[in-house]
C-alpha cells in the first residue's frame, strides 16, 4: 500500500481575484515542488469525485449549502462576496464539491485498505467553515465532512482531527465541540484571525493558543505535552489532518516560525499515533499556506513523512 494524492482540475478554477492570497497558484506550487523533489512518480494519483449533497449536509445546514450553491455567479469573471475575504466565482460551487469529494473518497479508500494514507491537494480550504455558514476563505468544511462520513457511513466509533494551520479551526471546533466521538487537537497563533477566545481544554478539545513568533521548539513541546497524551488516551480509529502550512516562517499571512523539518516531525508524530491506534489510517487535507515556495516545500516534507520516503 502507498500514499495517494486526491485532487481535481476543478479545484484550480475557484478564483477569488488576482489580489487574493488563496489562489489557484497554490496547487501549482505544490506540483512544482513535487517534481523538483522527484516525488511526483512515487505517489498514487486519484481524481476527486463530486461530493454528494447528503454528505455535505451531515455537517452543514441547508442554509449554509444554499449560500454557496445559490450565490455562485453565472457569468465568468463575476464575483459574489460571502464576506470581506470569501468570494464566489462561477466555478466555486463545483470546486467546493470536488474538495469535499476528495476528502470523502480518500476516507473510503483508506478505510477500504487500498491505500495506506492520503493527502488531498484541494481548494477551497475548509476549517473555518462553520456548520451554519462559510467564512475565512472556506466554503465547506472538508475535514469535518470526511470525519462525519467515517463515523456515520463506516461506523467508526472515534476519530481525531489534527489541525496545524496558523489560524484556529473554529468551524471544526463548532462542528464537534459536543461530540464525544471526535477529538480535535491543534495549535494556533493567538490573538489572530478568527479572533475566537481560547477555550478550556477538555479530553476531546485540545486546542492550544501560542503567541506570534513562536518557533518549532514551542510547537514540538506543546505537542508532546498536550496532543500526544490526549490522543493516546482517546485511541482514535482514524486520524484526519487539517494541513495548513501558513505557520511557516516565510509566510507573511501568519507570524510564526515553523520550517519544513517541523512539519515533517509533526507528521511523524501523527503517524506514530495512527500506527498504534488507527491501523495507520490518515487522511490529510490542505488548508492554508500562502507563500508559494514555502507551501510547496512544506507539503513535500509532509508527504515524504506520510509516504515514509527518506
């Protein structure tokens, strides 16, 4: 078994404008770095299907779905603003269905055992999308949709969601705060968008705020102190990753100081937990990362760890 990449050309057609950092160029930057690292031929490629609406509606309200579906412009080049930095173009609804579809198909394949683990090279991202509304560049919450699919369609009893984006995954937290079947663990820069106040840590919500300019040593220490004991106690049967790379020191969107080796180390810790408790089952979905070079290099480090390539 090997590591698969799930993606689709539709994910590049979602375009919020030349000024917007969440751009189609992000996926091309990942592909370019995979070629430079000579990894493009070492990973299985799978095309993302369109998500079916009942899968979306496991996590989102009808109103949240309609906000995207019914406001997608009909004319090429037009945009519809859902909020100040989340816009729809003529291809956004299709791209959002492909992004969620990638996460769902990857979940099916990993649980079936046809692949060891998966990375979904998708956009729009998802972890800010709340059950009731899109926000923060995100339309549908891809990881949350996939986690509910694993629980409700495949009958798993416990799954974990790990979020290492620089921003708090508020949409994911809103989706699962009161669901004992899901453990969410994250770090995030604070204070920072989406400006949620830190919550008390519980057995299933282990979201750790860190100050700006925090580097890899701070993150590694909090993972060892907070994430790993909680994950071992919870014993997830599958792990999902909200893989944002905007905590990289070269990324101007955030203000943290991680480097590629930190992302590789984090991934290896997650893999160790997955081997112990979850039969190695991991599905990782792209979230943030806006410095194109740093994004591509960090995804390569993440994928090398997932595929166990030295």
